[in-house]
C-alpha cells in the first residue's frame, strides 16, 4: 500500500504531523487544566475531607456519612429540598409551555411582550427573595392588603410552615418560568409548519394538534429544560434564605442551606463535605435518569 492510495496524505511528513498533534493538544490543554483546577481537584478534596475529621484531620472512613444519613436534620433538609424543587419545576414547565404556545400565536407587540416576560429572569435571586418577602409580609405586605380589601382572611404567610413553603415556590415560579418559556419557544420554532397545517386540513382540533404533533416534538426540549431547572432548584437557597431564613422551624431549610450552616456556622466541615458529596451523587443519578429518558425519546423519533 503506497501513499497514492490516500491522496490526502501527500506532502504530509512526520514533522508536520507532529506539529499538528502538538497544536491540537495545545489548544485543548487550557480547558483541561481549567477542569483539573476547578472541577477535579475540588471534588477530590471534597471526598478526602468527607472521609476525615476535618481539614488536616485523621482519616475516619465513612463515619461522617453514617452520622449524616442518621441525622434528622439531614432528612428534613432533603424533604424540604424535594418539596421546593419538584413542585416549582413542574409549575414552571406547565406555565412556561403555556406562555410559549400563547406567544407563538401573537403577531403584535412581540418585542414588548418578550421584554416583560424575560424581566424576572434577569433579576438577582436574592433581590427576588427580598421582594417577595415584602409581598407576603403579615403587616405591610401587598398580598394581605388585597386579601383584607376583599374581606378574605389575612394569613401569616412566612410564619406558617406550610404556607412558607408555598410562598418560596411562588417566588421561584415567578422568576424562572421565563427561562422555560425561552427554551420551549425556541423548540416551537423547529417544528415544521407543514405538520401542523396538514393536521388542520385533516380536521384535528387545537388540543389534538398539541397532544399528537407539538408535544412529541417538544419532549427533548422539555426534558433538558426540566433537568436544568431541577439542578438549579436543588442548589438554590439564596432566595429562600432572603424570604424565610430556612424557617419557621426549619420547614424551608434546604440541603444547600444545611450544608452552609454546618460548614460556616458550626464549623463542622467534615459533615458538610459528606452532605455535599451525597448531594453530588444524588444530582448525578437524577441527571442520568433524564439523560436515559432523552435517549429513549431520540431513539423513538
């Protein structure tokens, strides 16, 4: 076999091939070093810390993990995290999809509507928490003022364990529904108009067109959007901290808030590291579930 068999290799010498290899790996090297410095090393350090008594402490094996798993505060934080994240993301997917469908049929004032819809997403999450804390204030809040105006009872929103969780969910849905709206609206633009027009000609109603044509086309977008928002909601805690501080009675204290409390308030860095590593494993498992579902959807298509 000669080089004539591969015309594209004519003129290529070992020296030029080596230069190309060096250049190729040299371009990737900064990203690799960045990943090692900011992803791999912190994860290794976190794992090592979770298996010791603390920074520079003796090796204790899985003792910290046992303490964390048996801790009632850890169980309460996991439940609070799920009670916050799952309903929030579910409502955001529902409202964001509805907004995208409605906006897709609007022909006038598109830019004005889009600006209004995207405004909550660009605000600071802590600022949104402070804003909704004022909204739901028992004495000065606008919500109770409106309730009192129409003769309804005025709940103590942020001091009731069940209502406090409702308020933080409302705040999160208000802020991040526009994020879902943007992604779903982009997905709507990729659906061929010919499919919808053909369904109209065949006599399909608007609900049937959405159920059998639009929704199946949006499955990948909805799965990716739900995954991103779940990860964001699991990690989010600044909005809740601004609204309730984790109270009342720890009813809104999420896992990230508990980790922060253990690490910086109680200086129990080993337990905080163990919680963080368990949290990381949980997020990886949830991500793999969504990725597997996304692969099945793509194979079915």
